[in-house]
C-alpha cells in the first residue's frame, strides 16, 4: 500500500504557510469545518477543546504551534520554551505532545534560523508519523492469521494521526490484503469518537463497520464475532503498560476472558521510557458536563458527582502484541 494518507479523509492538521488549519473534529461528521490557528496559544486551546485529538495528531499540531511562535519578529529560544510548556499542558496524558515539543525545542539552537528550523522539524515529525503508521500496519498484519474479525475503540485513524492510522491503519492493511472480516466499533462515550469519527472515516475507505454501544462489547465477544481487539495508545510506559481511551482496560479484560487477542498499535513517539508504570500516571479528567449533558441538554440530576477520566491504564499482562514501527513486542505470549 503506498505511504499516503487515507482515501477521502480530510487532513486533520495542515500547515498553510500562514496558519495551522485544523479540521474541527468536534462537529464531524455533521459538519466539515476548519479552525485556523495563528499562534501557539491558539493551538494549545484547540488541543484542550478537542478540535484536534488523537495522540500523534496533537503531537504534530503542537510542533506546528511552535512553528507559529517561531515566526514572530521577536521570537527567542527562551520564548519558544515557554510556549512549549503551555502546549504540553493542553492535554498532558498523551505523551506524543511532550515528545514533539521537546524534539522541536531540541532543534532550536540559533535564533537566526529559528523559524526555518522549527518549521522543518514540525514537517519532519508529520512525515515520519505517516511513514510509521504504514510500517506498523505491515508489522501488525504479520501477527494475524487468515481472515480477521476486529473490535476497535475510539478513533485511531487518519483523524488521529498524520494521516493513515494506528489501529485503523491495521484494519486498512487487512482490507488491502483481503483478510478483513467484520469490524465492530465501540461508540466511545462521552465524545463518541467511534460513532462519529471511526464509522465515518472507515466508510470513506469502503469499510463498513458495525457500531455498538460500549457496553455491548462483552456480548459481541461472547457471540464469537471477534478475533482480536485492536486499539491505539496515548502513552506506553517502561513496564509495557498502556494508557489509552477510557474503556480500553475493560476491553482487554474482556478479551482475555473470552480467549481473544489484544493488540495495541502505536508509534515509538508514544513510548515513554521515563515513566516506570502506567498505573502511576495521573490521568486527566474532563469536565463533568461531558457526562451529564447531551446536545446541550442536561439529563443527569444537578448535584450528581461525576468521575470522567479520559484514559485508563491496561497492564502489560493483558496485551498480546504491542506493535510499533520498529517491530512487535509480545508481552503475554513470550
Ligand atoms: O481523547 P482522544 O480522542 O484524543 O483519545 C484518542 C485515543 O485514545 C487514541 O486511541 C490514541 O490517541 C491513539 S490514536 C492514534
């Protein structure tokens, strides 16, 4: 498969030469609209507000955020470091964000060529992510035999990366190899990345998944409709633990209970060897109204307490394969 972005899917992150144009994922698939960011602060706000989301995509966006900051006439290395700190705080759990910021800042040696150096690094990060997606897809399908029925969670496709996908890249590769069976997509409460984004993105590629509410996963597995759960990751810690969209841990437990395989697909930029254990990472919480309201209408009692973590931690022992562009780690099946 050529190393291009996925068919028909709009680019989530695009450098226009003047602005960073972000596809506004909050309104997809109902409305295809764009947000033009003119500063690093604009980009940080767009990351916090989920205009752009998905670990690799927010890393790429943050790198271009620094490119916007570096264009200012009075830009300095110290000023960029401050902008970088603000970007890192925009969504702290997904490590690709901090990784991309640090990588770009590492390139900032001399103020005379700041703008050009930062832009070149951001473009390199974007191009490398696309290449990594394709490499991961090839490594992943080598682990899977015959026709494969997949359950996936959240959105890990073109919209979440530089343009092909991690878990969705594997689904695309299985299709290209004519080995793709059924694809089940969990709706992924509360933002509905599965229902709104994954179902939409796959359909554009001629893949027609079956959408289920998250709580149907156990029944789908018990009915024998799934061979493997494939997800992305927001951070992989030194102990092989995986932080990913809330619900991933539950899917891993269910997969193990039903004798199914659990595959996590993520670029090396998601691997955080400085964090010893996934269970020790503080997971960001999002506002309670994401859970208590629907389409602007409150459906829960006013004073109900809400626990709304964005991600959860899946231990190494529940994962069969961690696939990166550099190869496959097999924690559970040595
Ligand atoms: O909250 P989101 O939509 O940014 O969460 C995205 C995920 O959890 C993805 O699985 C992860 O970023 C990997 S995507 C390639």
